[in-house]
C-alpha cells in the first residue's frame, strides 16, 4: 500500500468532534436531498405524502455527499488556522452541496432574506431549487461563494489557479469530478502547478472526487490501479494523498488527518520560501477522495444497485409521486439523517452544529474573493496618448499596432505589479508584444537552464503567463478576473475558437450578474486581443485563416459583449485603455501584429474611437453633399484596401462623390434598440444614406454584417465583402484578391453599383482586371507582392 494512504489510526478528531462533524455533514446531505425532492413538509414533521414531492424531479445527487464531506473538513481547518479559503465545485450539477453549506453557514439567508433560518426558509430553499424562476443545479452566479458554475466540465482547476495567483493568503480547495477529469482542458490544467509562486501566490488544494461513475459509465481514473493513479499525479508534480472508504466515522478521521497535513505542508512551503526569498516549486499536496457515488443514499431501488453505482448520479428514485414503494424509500432515506436531531423546533440548525462553521468573512460562501468586485483595485493606467505614433499625413507611415500597444502594456504592468497579468499561448513575442518583457518576464516555476538567459525571458517572478493551452489560459484569466484582478489575453485569431464554449459560459455568468444580482460587485472585464490575423497568414496558410470568432461573440447578450476593430496603432491604444478600465464585459479587440498604415493622429483616433464609427474626410470626395457611393470598412487590412480603392477611384473618376466610413465599434451597426452601442436609425441613415450603394469591406465573414444591419433602411444596397474561405500560401494582396476584398475588386464593385459608371467605366474595369491578374502572376513568380503594393501609402495632394 502506498505510504500516502493514511490509516486514520491517529484519530485527530475527539469523539465529540467526530459526532458533531458527522451531524453537520448529515444536515448538508439532508438539505441536498430535500432540494431535489421536497415542495412541502421540509422537516418531515408528518409522514411523507405524494403532495409533498415536486412534480418534476430535477437535480444531481451523486457528488453532493462527497463535496459536503470535503466542505465540513475545510471548515474545521479554517477555524483552527484562521484560513482564508474558497471552494470550487468541479463536478457537474454540484449545486445542492454548495447551496446546503451556504444555507447552514447563514450566508444564503443574508443574500436571500426570504430563505430564513427556520422551517419556512428551508422550505423556500427547497422550492427554489431546479424550479421555474428559481435556482439552477449548477453553482450559478446566484450561488453565494461560487466563482465557477461548472455547467461545462473541465475548467475547475484552471479557475482555481487563476484565483490563487497574486492572492498570497488564499487557499482554493478545488473539488475535481472524476468525470470532469476526463476532459482535455482539465487534464492540461494540472500543469498549472508549474506557474504557482509560493511567495507571491496563494495555494490550490486539488481534491479529486473519485466516486467512480459518470451519467451511465464508469470513470477512467476509478478503474485504473492505485499504483497507476498515484504515478499519474506524481508525474504531474503533486504529492497525492488518498482517503478511501465508505464508513463515515472512519472516513472522517482519515479526512481530518489528510486535509490538515495538506494545509500544514502548504503553509510550511510558503513560510520557507517567503522567509528565504527564494521561490522554489514544491510538490504541492493534493487529495484523492475515493468514496461511493451517492454516498448515504439508497443502496438499491427496484432490485437495481444505486449507491456506489452510476444510478446514483442524478435522481436515484424517480417516481415517488406515483409509486408508494418509491415514496417509502425516499422517506426512509430522508429520515436516515435524523433531521429531528439536527434542527430545533423552529427548523434552525442546532447551535452546537452551527458553531462548526467559520464566522463572518471567513465563511467559505462569504469570502470576498468569491465576490471579487468587492476587492477590485482599479488599474493605475498611464496616459495612453503618451505612446502615440506621430501621424503628420494620414496613411503615410507604417507601424505594428500590437508592437505599439506593447509599450503601453509594459508600463501598465510596471504600475500594477500585483493585480495585472498578460496571458498568451506561447505567442507573446510572436504577437509583437515582447516589449512587455522589460517590465516582467514570463512566469516559470519549472527548470530554468543557463541558456535561457539568452532571450527565453522566463523567471519565477514573471507576470506574463504562457502555456500552449488556450483552455488553461482562459481559465486562468477568468479566475483572475472573477476574484477582482485585471488582465489581457492575446491569441492567434484562427485558434481562438478553442475557447468558444468557455467564452459562452463566462458571458452567461456576466449576464446573470448584471441582470439579476445586485449583491455581486462588478468585476474587471475579460480583454481578448485577437491578432495574427487571417489576412496576414502568408506562411501558415489555409489552416490559420478563420476570422469567425466574431460570429460567436455577436450571438451573446448585447449587455456583456463588445467588439472593436481599431484600424491602426493609435486607435488600438485608445481602445486598449478603454477596455482595461471597463467592468463586466467580454471585450474582443481585433488588431494585427504586422506593420500597417497609420491613418489617424492621436487626437483624431480618440475622437474616432469615442464615436465608434465615422467619416474620414481626407479619403472622402462628397464634400458634404449626397455621395454617389459609400465605401465602408472595418478592420485594419480591410481599411487599407478600401483606402487604396478610394485612391484609385479618385484618380479614374474625379467627379465621383465618395464617402469613406470606417467602423471601430462593430455593434454600432446594430440598431439602438438591439445593442446599447447601436446607432439610431437616423444616425445610421445619415452616415450610410437611405438609397445609395454601400460597398462594405469587412475583416471577417460577410454574413455577419448583413446579420447586424438587416433591419436598416438601406440594407438591400449594402454589398459586403469579406473572407470567403479561400486561401493557401498567399501573399497579402493575392489573398485579398481571391476573397474579393482587394482594392481592384472593390473598385469594380463601385463601377457595377453606381449606375452611370456601369455604362462609362468599362475601360477602367478592364484595367482593374488586368492589375488584379498581374498582381497574382507577380506573387506566384516572385513570392511576394510588388513594392508599390508592399509600401503603398495614401497619395500626397497634388
């Protein structure tokens, strides 16, 4: 037997402590079962009747006893060592355990005054659970103490570590479901321990809840040998301790011994490193809790095994309303917890049991780290205008937008060394953000070799978080923001889809908080910088060409999502500053890393970004009159090609009245009744006209623009060009040509759509076709675009 399977022979709990802890656990389990089944008779003061049972039984029982088991032992150590701790519930649908503990701690009543600490309040809690207009079966934002809903499995560990970064006094107890442990994101997130600094960070105590089953299958980790399981977690860099069994009294003693040993080890590591000033990576402790699924529930129903089997996963007894035998099983189950011993005549938890919970803000569900907005310190931001690119003439010089942003982020980092981090999957330098390294290196607690001094930019006290797992990084920044800190996550555009569903989950969390929960304080926004864009994948090719994340974003509630496409470096600085100051949003910024034209000086950029959409007079020829055509664009590459088209049109058709409109804030296209940033119909028509052709050059898929403007007056005259899933190893102009977002294609669109040009522009159109053909031939012959394309600038005034 492994030395880390403790016998429990030391019996750290006195008989009275054991009795009270077990009683408190029984109370948690009673409430969990009551939430699933009862709509009346909350304390079984009379025989259970069908009328007392909910008509529709929803919820999940299987993991609740194990989670509450962990909770009551964590409570003991919080009180003994005055710990600041929060609990992350990883198993799916684990809310009954968290809600039960929140109620018993009194925090639930403080938040929801109608759930009083008596039989009426208990009944209200039962009636709300998994009931229309009530509470979900996950640890939703409505659940005090939760920072992790768990609706989608796989992110508990990354959220836990995100919460622990820069919180040196916090311990995050993270219960990992053994079904959840089969997901790719969870498997990768175990490596988070290579990034946790014992000096500046808190600690995560992972507890793998090995109850053996998922919905209708065994779990992998429960069906491998003990030796293999132990080796797995040792290989991940942990010291695993095993608590295994089913006898509650024996298991309480084992868990008390093991969890206390883990806490003592954590504090010893932290104390040693903090005294010496040397940050070393220890083998952090973790616990494997192997207990029966549906522990303490019915052992058998209708001749089928339930406890310690997959049938305990959800509702073990499904028909108590119509089946007297089943009703008797549920009543026997509920009475097995002896509620008459746990609650007094009013229905309140007995005082000797209530005293087991921590007090005040030390209660897990009242800990302010789980309501991170309460602890949020605003960023000390430098003036972004001080980092401006000088623009004397529009579109006459080139800069890397993200390279310029990096100088701003560098100083943001310097000013906020305890509450700001930058996240990215091995791409910080690739995305031209390496300027940040002069403020802080990348975090690295694994081995550092001598040659790493030559440009690897890693250190134990770094604040740039890099790991080649978008899932883990998104989990980290979410955990970091949910506990009140600030960050920016940069990633390649084509692979941001990896976090599609995580984005969805976080947006739903934000929506619930903003719409329903006044007690949750606003938290820093998630700021996602999408770069290495589709139009500059010259060497990576077709696999790296997918701008479709914006479609996912635009499906979310307009109260929580923002999309910005700054056309140049100065606009990116303005947008970046705005997003870092914001709260309760998921901000998506699309900006390329390659050198691009600088269109606007800083004053003009600030005004343009504040408006979100506007006319560029220097590129327009309508001079305040009704235009013949509107050239519109959104995105840095799209803007350059549209501007080049405007230049050609000005030369070939001097009398053509062109209005040039650039969009920074994508949601300006929607109606004001559909998005808070949307333009009114009057303002939209003023910009885009009510009847003139609009050639809209868009960064992403064309259908998204049509989706946003379908209600607009002039929608039928919008002709949108964007990415059409055509590409390979192309030069920038060639890729634009094959997708018809290039200057020549845009000019041909204008000739086709402006009635008088369709009759007189044939010769110009032939010339445009020739130019397009020659550009592709040149690219295939020389391997890059002609110099007049590569170095194109807006023509000087003659």
